[in-house]
């Protein structure tokens, strides 16, 4: 898990630099782009498909409990 967080942190640095350079010039466009990207990437998790299957894989012995407790859209 530490390696995953390290890779995520390193990969986010170029995005922070680019968005910092562009934020003053194209703020409205960047907001629309960010919302669109968030919808595309997070849409599967909000539907519960990815989130519920990840929880079930994490707690194989308690799949029924995970299925009941993970309901982000309800």
C-alpha cells in the first residue's frame, strides 16, 4: 500500500504544476474539465460496482456484511 501511495503522489506532481500554471488564465474551462474527468473516473465507484467488489475481495469471510453496508448511492 505504501508503494501505491508513493506512485500516486509522484504522479500527481505534474498535474499540480500544470494546473497551478493555468489556473489564472483558464479557471472556468479547468473547472468544467475537472468535473467531467471526475464524473468519468468516479462514476463507476458511485454506482457501487467497483466499491462493493473491492470490499468483498478485501473481506472474503464477511461478503454479506460488506454487501449490506456499502451502499454509496442509497
